[in-house]
C-alpha cells in the first residue's frame, strides 16, 4: 500500500468515526436504571441475556408468525479472527457492541453493519485457557463499555470512541486465571467470574467499581478454613479445587441477589482424589450485590467426576407455581436434570431428567442426586459435554415455557488417574473418550438411523426442548440432525429463534414447535440470537461460523 492509499484509508476511518461522534444517539447514557428497566425499551439489548432476569425474551412483535417467512438478510459482518465466534452483541440506541477473539471490541452501526471503531487488547503470551480463545461479550454502563480478557483483566473503554479508560487485574495469568464471560453491570459495579477450572485455580466472583476499576469485593467459590462448607474438602484439596465461574449471572433487584453458576471441581475427572461434596463446585450461589456475601447455595452434582459444570444461565421468573406466586429459578443442568428452585432461599422445588441419565438413579427430596456410578469402561449418560451446556436458554412469560438445546443419547467413557498440581499447568485427573459407533454396531439405548449410511448414530443429536416448569416435562421437542450449541430467543409474537451446528437458523412456533422458517448460513451457530429495533424496523442478529448475519422483513 502506498502513502496516498494509507492516507485515504485513514481519512475514511476518521470520517466514519466523526459521523459516529456527532450523532445524538452516540451521546446517550446507559445508567443502571435503564438496564434495570430493560423490558421497557425492547428496541435495545442492554445486557448479556437481554435483562437481569436472563429470560432472553423480547416484547418486539413486528416479526410475527404470519410474516416471518418474509425475513431477508440485511447485512453481514465478517469476523476477522479464525475460530468459534461466541460473542453476544449488545445494542444501545442503534449501536451494536460485539467482541472478536481473542479480545477485541467493535462498535457497529446496527442498521448497516458499518464498523465505527475497534479496540484491540492482545492477551499476554502467558495466558492459558482450556477450550479456545473465547470471549462472549461486553457490558455497558453509563458512558463505558467493559470487557474481560483471556489474561484475566477487566478493561473499561469510552463507549463513544473506544479509547481505554482503565485496565485492572482480575486474576494471576501465571496461574492460568482467565475471563471469558461477558461482565455483568449492577448498580455502580462491574462483576466478573474467572475461568481456569482445568488448571487448579480457586474460583471466585469479583466486583469492581465501574468508575475507577477498584476492587469492591471478591467471593471465593471454594470456602477456606473456618468458612461454612470448608469441611466438604479434605486436607488441602480446596486450594486448587477449581470451581470456576465463566458464564454471566443473573440479578434480582428486589432481593438484591446476584446468581452465578459454578463449574467443575479439580482435578476434573478423578472424584476419588478429592473426597467430599467439594462445595461450591457444580452449584448455583446467591451473592449479595453490594457486599458479595454468600446468602445461599444449591449444589447440583456433589463430588463431580463427570465434568458437569453448572455454568448454565440462571433463568428467573415471577410466576404462579402450583397455585402460589413464587420467585423461581429455572435451570437445565449439564448433569441431565431440569430443576426449579425458589430463588429467595434456594429451596428445591422440582427436578427431573430431560435426557438419558445413568450416573444417578434420581434425586432425593432435597434435590441431591442418588449416585449410580458406572463400571469402568462402561458409558456414562449424559456425556462430558452434558445434556446441555453453557449456551443461553430462554423463558417466555407468554407461553410460560422454558426453551433450551439438549444433547440426546450422548455418552462418555471416563478414566481416572492421580494428578499432581503444577502452577499454570493442566490439572485433569484422568481423561475420557466419547462413545462413538461403528457401521453395523448393535443399537445401544435410544439411537436413531442416519439416513446417509443407514447405521445407528450413538454420538447424539440435538433436541430443542420446550419444558413446562410446572411439571418438569417437555411439552414438545424439535429434533435436529446434529447436536447443537445454539442458544435461544423468544419474542412477544410467540416466535422462537435458534440454530444448530449444521448452520441452519430457525424460526419456530414457540407454542407448538412447528418450524416456520429457516435459512442455512453456512457455519455452526454457537451463541443465541438477539433482536432489536431501529427507526421502527425490527432486526434479528445471529452469529454463524465467522459471520454475524442480521435479518429484517422485506421492505
């Protein structure tokens, strides 16, 4: 590129940024009150799950069951970094904020896809993550955008021009701490949890002052000596017991509680090396938003030997529960059970399997699983990826159904071995192999026939499930050919938007499960769609492979 070309490109960039800076909507603030009342402005998507209740439900209804077939592609933003793109866009007054791997933030025109500015953070070469250089998004508050980084830092950017304002350490990168979640902005604090459960960290959730970056509080997910629950660990196992928090939590402003899903204990697959329940791994914890004090917990999988991280999104709803108004938490857990809890105190209300489960024969009256360990070399259901995983579910207040992707008929064979902790190194305690069929092999379990080669597929397939929390049973299921990592979005027109590994983006009747429209975007869909409105036009955006595609109705 010659000097003239470089100057032309620079002038063009400055021109685009100048348009952005002078636009009135670029100057709008996003105070806490706006996020608190996000349901009152469905034209925006102000936090990771659309609102503090994490329902991923939108009041927008311009796109309806009658016209969804008229959706057309309006623009595509290509990811400039190879690898799975798991970011969740935030939309504020016509501007979209979206991250790229490993740690870039872009401000994008939500109508045209034009990029206004881009901030690039290069993680330290010492950073280590177990499962890809993933970043799932940002938080916005007042005039700032916040991003966690793979080298365990929290960065605050000017929302208008993308310039860094402060950059603080969340965890020690030398010990393999990381941040892959989208932060959660609550009141005057920015909250993040840490990853690193496969590297022998001691997990925690931390809150930072939104204006200065000063640490406000830190709550460990593994209790230390003298703290309640410490006796659930033996000896010094707690010091490197994992229990990471790597998916964005939820918040109940009336109770002033934030809710966080906690990941696996370490070493990962050798439960015998760390006797006890290993609190608060594989749990949901309720923390006071102001102090970080632990108010209550519920553990889904004590002494987990299957990698059943409980980092699914806590979905909150205020509905009538069997004739009585209750503040509920709904949770499709990786361990294969669907739970309903009272979120005021963690009381177990219901739990039922939603996929094939053989590691447990059921749940007792308090929701504790009844273990049925499988003999060595025999398959365990669900597999190590779980019956579902981190991808966000949805709850529709209209249908009162809970929607999520499940991996049906998926199993793993585990092996355990002693593992020695080495700072910054993998701390796994064994390994696993996915139960995979060979052509002509006997049918095991449910199975299904692959129409391509006519042999039974035991690896698994996706079943999009609509669960009735009143019964814990599926009202309907929509099966996809491959397993799915896609999240969910529901709208006031009773539409459900989701996707799958094979690249299809679906619009489904949220009441019946009938497919109404789909399109193949050519790449795996890993994150949930979002919807927003600009100038009276409703848009739906979804990431497929290395592209972010945005749809609206034909003009």
